[in-house]
């Protein structure tokens, strides 16, 4: 990357425009248009939003069958026109309906093995030596966790009755492992898919000087493919109070190196389609658009001249009012 002329002490005098080379060398490693780089592995931080999809959510055994649970029941040697090899829902009364020929079986409050024995006894009234297999297809008592989850200010995602998991600083794969580890406290071999639904924590900033009327600051999310032109387009282009003096201020970690100043040749990258200074934007960058000095001068002069104009205006108005009053009085005296 292109460094500035050197670090400066805090609050030390600085030039209005940072000192930097006029343009990047051909060997400059700073990523730019047509020479972009992939960003580092994304690290989750507040207030990112995670999309969690539950693949396997099964309570740990021994599970007691509850109303609205789903049981996968398979029976061999059934009647040809009434096979039993499907998922059956437990009704609100705690019964599972196996069909007209077999009837209903009460299973609420039983373990899977006990429910299997109960079904075997029931179908044995119709079938000769039936073989029965039952497994839990889904549990009504397992709280759904699929959906969007906001990473809170404390760096954790809330999983409802399963608790919360600290995910700040983790990659997506590491967050998946942590979430499954937490779910395994109450579930048997849980499996989830984790992805980032909304990238909210990585940003860059566009600062536009206001020509003496206050600066404008616009934060923008990082998607990994922004350039200087994208940043300028995000604020609607160069404003009427701005100049074409633009640079990127790239921060350095505390106590490690200096911030980097990357000057932008605006005319070159717009009119000439030069890619040399159309740099790739990185997280934390400040794209600074300097004000037009003539606009700033006009604003400064206006600040000093307006109070004087108001004073003279007030004096003139008062003088004119007095003159009218005097003239009106003289006119009445002459008429008398």
C-alpha cells in the first residue's frame, strides 16, 4: 500500500491535504479496479444478522411422546391395501391413528420403545406376528430455531429455550460448530446450517466537506467489491460545494504503523477511465471529498457580512420610519 509521508503526533499541525506521492507506482500492491483482492474471512460482529436453518432437531432420549409429535412407523406383513410405512402425527388426545383396519393406539407419555410395544400389540389383533419399528420423525416440544437471528450488542445470538451462543469474531463455520455444541446440551446430534443474512458490521465512510456549512458523513456497508467510483455514486456524485480533491484515509491498528493516504485522480478515473487510483474500498476506509475553496471563502465572507448587513438594514429601516413620522407631522401642521 502507499504510505503517507510519515506518522504525525496527536494534535500536531498538518497540511490541509495529506502529503503523498502523485500517483501509485506500477508495482503498488494497493488493490484497485481490475486488480481487486478478496477480503479476509468474514468475522461475525454485532449487529450482523445470521440465518440459521435447522436440519436435525431431535430431543435426547428417552423422549416421552407428546401430542402433535410425529412418529415414523413401519410394520411388515400388513394388509395389502392398508400398508403402514409413513409418518403419523399424534393427535391432541395422545392417540396415533393407524387406519380403519388397525384402529387408534394411545402413545402419549410413552417412550419410543413403549410406543413400539403398544403399536405391536394393537396390530397383532389383525396381523400374524407383525414386525414393528418406530422412530421419532419430529417433536412438537422442540422449539424451532430456523430463521433470522440478530447478533446482539453482547456478541451473542439467542436460541430461545436452548440458550444463547457467543459468536463475535467467529467465521460462519466456527459459529455453526458453537451453535451445534450448545444445542447438543438438549438435543441428540443436532445439525444446523449457518449463513450471514445481513452484513451490517463492516462499513466504510464517505465524508463530504460542506463548504463552510458543515460536513456530511454517510456510512456504507462493505460487500467486497466497492471502488472509489462506487463510493462517489453512493452519495450522488460530487456536490456543488465540493472540489475534485479526493483521497482515501485508511486506518492502521493502534500502535502499529501509520494511517495511509491514497490520493484520488478524479478527472483521470472519470473522464479518462484510468484505473490507477480507482482503489478498492476496504472496511474502515474514509473516502474524503474536499470542499471547493471558493465556496468556502464565500461562506466565510457571508458569515462576517450578514451581521453587518442586518445592523445597517435595521438602522436604515429605523431612519426611514422616523423620516416618515416627521414628514407626516409636518404635513398635518401645514394643513392646519
